[in-house]
C-alpha cells in the first residue's frame, strides 16, 4: 500500500479512537489528523495531530487551511459524527414525542455537519491518489429497511445523510474521480451512543470499537473505485438505500 495521511473527523467517537490507533500502528500511514469539538489529551504518539473544530463553516474552513499542505495526500477519511441521545434528547417512540428542537439538533449533527465537511474537503481530496471517505451512517437510515418505525429524528437524519452522500457522489465523480464515498453502518458497537439500548442486543452482536475499526479499514482498502456511493455494513454487505 502506498504511504498516506488519514483524517478522522469527530475524533472523540469511540470507533474513531480505535481507528486512530490502527492508523498510528500502520507503517504506511505518515500522519493522522484528528478533528474534534473537544481537544482530547494527546497520546504519546507523535503521528497524530489534534485539531479543535466546532463544525461551523468558518471553523471547518480554518481546519482545511491547516490541511492544505497535505492536499492530495490524505487518502483515508472517516467522518464519524452522530447524535442519538444526550441529556435533552431521547429517540422518539411515538408521534407525540416529536419536537422541532430535537429534530433540528439531530439533523444538525447527523446530516448537516458531515455534509459541510464533504463540501469543504473537495479541493483537499482532488488528485491522482485513490481516496476513500467513510461517513458513519446507520442501517436505520435505510428507507426500504424501515419495518420498526420510531427513532424519527435519528432515522430521518441518517436517511438524509445517505441522500447527501449519493448526491455528492454524482458531483465527486465529475470533480474528484479518485474519491469513493461510503455510507458505513458499524453494527451495534459498544460506545456511549448505543449504551442505553444494549440490553436487547445478544452478546455476539455487540461489537468492540477495535473490531469495527479493523473491518472498516479493510473495507476501505479493498473497495472498488467506481465513482458510485456505497452503503455498506461492518461485514462489507450492501444495504438497500
Ligand atoms: N455505536 C453504534 O452502535 C452505532 C450504530 C450505528 C451507527 N453508529 C454511528 O457511528 C458513528 C460513531 O458513533 P460512536 O458509536 O463512536 O459514538 P460516540 O462514541 O458517542 O461518538 C459520538 C460522535 O458524534 C460526534 N458528535 C456528537 N454530538 C455531536 C454534535 N452535536 N455535533 C457534531 N458532532 C457530534 C462526536 O464528535 P466530536 O469528536 O466532535 O465530539 C463523535 O464523533 C455515529 O455517526 C453513529 O451514529 C453507531
């Protein structure tokens, strides 16, 4: 594999941290840029540069200016941002649970932030080197797979993310033919995001972040570069949009 730089956005994510460790251990990886709203305590590993960003357009633009010297050399990008619950947000079970503020907050984190990054990253990713961008979606974002209902804002924001990825892929195919966009479903993974919902998950279906990161990096390494968006799960199986 040729040498490369990795960019991990939403670097406080448990899965993101596992991927960063794997990039740090990869001798072909020249450096990792880890972007987060929070400036994590840097590890001893000098390969990783931590960049604070609150995901406003101006803040994203500032990060992209810092990355400009490695333009065309970042060939692995993970956009991990996602919000399911917090102190004020619980996934909606019924129509009476719908609120504008929850819909807005969840769409902002799950659809708008990743799309702002896809927009700003285009000039940094254009070039000759095969480049994969994995955006963390979820199976519940599949419109054709929705048998259960519920989780209105999370589901719809991931479905919107999927459409934004599909639409971006059409334009990236013209303007950055070297880039493959992947909507990635990690499976239920043991992280703070899934914690409140793990009781009903069988032990062998609850993945470690390290396992999921290994699966994702292998998928990115081997995926065909066909200028179409892919919607894949942790096992490299296609999910219907
Ligand atoms: N864990 C699962 O079972 C599971 C299943 C399906 C899909 N996913 C998806 O996988 C991705 C990674 O999740 P995880 O399980 O690793 O979760 P996690 O450890 O809770 O990480 C949360 C991630 O979301 C970002 N984030 C949270 N609130 C945000 C906000 N208001 N605005 C912008 N970014 C925000 C964080 O970015 P900062 O670094 O900036 O804080 C971080 O990247 C998410 O997109 C999630 O939807 C997870």
